């Protein structure tokens, strides 16, 4: 089974992770800096941050030294919170949506999709932004100490440049 996150979800998670990594002592981070580091169009990222702000996850600071900061601690913001604010829920099968499914009563896979959704929801609700950032830091440390990871990254970069 292949589950694909939307661009909105992927970009939103990457941008929130970047903001968390680069925001020190509640100093606002300009959206243009995040867009540049994450290779996300600035206009698109502004739209995503608007959703995240309206969802209570970000605060915007206006002015020359303005930008965005987290509205609460990274340890208090779950991945589920971010996806919900972006309007990007994980759905497995039409029977799990608000509209439901006419075949749900006799469908042999109804319980399967409910279990899968429940498991995914549990993971997303228990994983925080801080967990994601900590994982990123751990991976960066491994790149420096694991020659195979470094070689794989360098091969990918070389292929992208061709």
C-alpha cells in the first residue's frame, strides 16, 4: 500500500520543522528564509503559514524584524495538529470520511481501514514537532559519522544536478 502526503502536508511539516530549528529565544523567522532553505515557493508558504496561524500554531510578527514564531512549545504541537490546521487529514477509504459509504454495512475491508486509520491517528497525535526536530538532529549527526549515509546523499545530489 502506498500512502502519499499532499504537497501541502509535506511542505507544511518541513516548514514547521525548519521554523522550530531556526527560531531561537522567540526571535521571528522570515517566511522568505524558510522558503529558501526548504525550496518552497514563498507565496505558497505564506498561504500555508496563514492556515497554521489561523489554526493557532503560529504567531506572526510584523515589521522589519518580523516573521513567524511558534504559538506554543514544539513539544505541545503534534503532527496531527499541523495536518488538521492545514486541512490535510489522513483518510483511508471513503467509508472513513464524513460522507460515509453506502457499502460500509457489507464491506469486508471496513474494519481494516478503521484500524489503519486509528493506528495512523495514534501515531500522528503522539508525535510532536519536537520529536521531528530531534530526529532531524540525530540524522544530521549520523550523516557525519556514517559514510554510507553521506555517500547516498552525495549520489542523490549528483543525480539531481545532472
